[in-house]
């Protein structure tokens, strides 16, 4: 849940079974699109934003940094008292209201909370700011899809492919034709945090990709499967041959 420190107004929220990167991204995206970009975000030292081992930003922290948002960390929950108090207010009411409105799924809950319930709570518990000036910066032409994505480096493999998440992808031009990189070229791979679409960024240009059907299989796991289940050997070999043909076609 995000909160405006100047007004105690709830700006956005997102509910998932566990606290995770995707939930933070949804809450931030709703806030950005509705209000703009805050100058700073005050948070506890959650591992979603900050890597405690090396002190580096996580992928979500990097997204906020690219948007020019300063991250300020609270060392204790008590130092983040305002939002902790707001959380208690929301929690005390939310469960009963979820039952009252017959909310059954997380999708229903997130839509209802952001479209209706936030306004209801803000009318009851927020207050006017001391100053009229807003600390939010308009999004204007900011393309969130180029920022709210997982960014990792990969090398171009044989067949003009990159490998990520146990799958292969080929860069393509805007007309759908293959764009060829030299083997071994290092490129930045962007995985959209909401859709999981894969794009490639190189030399200030963004390339879409085409997924090569058939993902890589760990050889040890495959051998173990053959040993344990001889009846599937023929199927496994046929799938292997089809994958090899698909790769040869694009090499």
C-alpha cells in the first residue's frame, strides 16, 4: 500500500498471497499513472527494494532510481509509524468489508480496492495538505514499459538466440523479420514485469523477440527420467529431434 505523507491519503494498493516484487510493481504503477512520480519514497529496508547482503538496489529499486525517485529507508517499523498506523486502520475494516462486498478473488479485491475502497477510506481518514503544491511530477511521455522490467545482460548464442528463464528468444525487427547480431554480442534483456514479454536493448534500440518453442532440459534430469520411465523414451527422443530441427532452422 502506498501513502501520501502530506495528507495521509492512500494512493494505491495491491494484494497477493505473499509480499513480492510483482505486488510492489502493481502498487507503484497504479500510483504513477494516477498521480505521477513522487520525488521520494519512504520505506522500510524490505528486500524487495534493497539487497541486504551487498547494499545494492534490487530490480524494483533500480526501476525507482531510473524514474528519478529517491529511496529513503526506515530502520524500524516504528520509524515508519504513519503507514503502520494506516495499515492497522485498513486491516481492521478490510476483512469485514471484503465479506460484505462478497469479494472472492485477488483480482476482484485489487480492482475493488483501487477503484472504490481507497476513495471511501480517504474521505474518512485523510486531510488537506498544508501546502497546495504537489510533490508529484507528471508522467508526461515517460514510457513505464521501458523501466518497469527485469533487466539482465545476456550473450548472443549460436542461432542468433539469447537464453533466459530456460527458454530461447530470437531478436526481430518491427516487420517481424529476424535481426542478426554477431555471436557473443552482449545485449541487455528486458522482461516486462507484468506481461513477461521479452525484449532486447542494444545501441539505444529496442528489439522485440520471437520465442523458440521447446525449452532447454537439464541433461541430468532428462537422463534420470529416461532411466525411470523407459516407456517415454520414444516421446523424449522425438521431442529432442523437433527441438534440434527448430534450432537448425534459425541458425
